[in-house]
C-alpha cells in the first residue's frame, strides 16, 4: 500500500462504518434501563453469595484450625 492511498482508505473506512451504524438496531431507553437494573441486581446476588461462602469458609477454618 502506498502512503498516498492512506487518507482515501481512511475516508472510505469511515463511510462504511457510517453505513453499518445505520443498519444497527439500537435498544430503547426502557430496554437499557431494564437490562442495567437486571445486571446490577444479578451482580449483587452473586456478590452476596460469594461473600456468604467467604464468611462460611472463614468461620469453618477458625473453628477447626485455630
């Protein structure tokens, strides 16, 4: 590839990106909020579960090892 072709290739790439972005089906604001709340809720559940396991195994080790 020649250096002189680089700006034209870059411009063509950006034009193709623009065309592809017009084809994307974007989520609605309501869907984004719903999925965000779901992910945060699931993260809290997983964090509580792992925290509970950590607490349980820490207690178990303190009872039997110390």
